[in-house]
């Protein structure tokens, strides 16, 4: 990667903000630019099949130290950061952290509706995998309701949720899982 998406030393960062030969105008590393660069690096690491490295890249994504979940978005990037963190935690097998991050949807400010239904589906899958049937049913049902009129290309996901609801309902009726 080149440009600001590559990690720079503090000295290189200082040179970039001063301008000079080859950089006639000052480049200011705004918070939004730092966040965008961290997201791009994390997505590149994820695409390369390295979710651990992607999570480390998100360490550069500034989050207020005193913030608690849910984090209230100020822009679309923060919703994507939360989604990506949830996805990566699930990929590395940290279901607790994945559920925590998936649980940040919806944001009351309303900047993340695109992630709401998929977050319910992902939470349902995790809860089902963990044998938490009641929670799985709750999230599958919410997903199916939200996407009941989804585009035809997305209907297989709705069918997956409905099939899971039928299956879990039968399992629940016959008693707890082994």
C-alpha cells in the first residue's frame, strides 16, 4: 500500500504535515483520514485471510477510551468498523466479543440500518452454535421479519432463518440439545 494507508513513522508524519518538495500543500492527518486508513488496512488483512492482523489494524481506529457499547456513530465508517470488528472476532473464534460488537446494531442515531438485519442473522448463528436456542430463535425471527420483503438475491438468507426457526422450534419442543 502506498500513501497514507501505509503506516508511517512519527517523523514521516511530521514531514507530511509540513509540506515541502514533492508535497507543496500540507497534508493533515484528520481523525476521519486516520479512521479510513485503519479500515482499509484491516479490510486488506481480512481479504488476505489474516483476521488477527486485521484486528490489530483496528487498534489504530480511534475509539473514545471512556465509550461504552453501543457506540453512537458519527459517520458511516464507524458502523462499518463495528461490523468489521464483529466479523473478525467471529472469524477468530471469539464469540463473546463478536456478540458484543454485533449487539451495537442498531445505533440510535440511525447511521447503520444496512447492518441491522445481518447483525441479527450473525447473532442467531452464534447463539445456535453455542446451544442458546431461545436467543437464536429471537434473532432468527427478527432477521426474517426485517428482510421478509428482501430482494430475490437475498431470499436464501431469509429461507435459512425460517428453516432454522422451524428446526429450533422442533428441537426445543423435544427438549434440550445434547
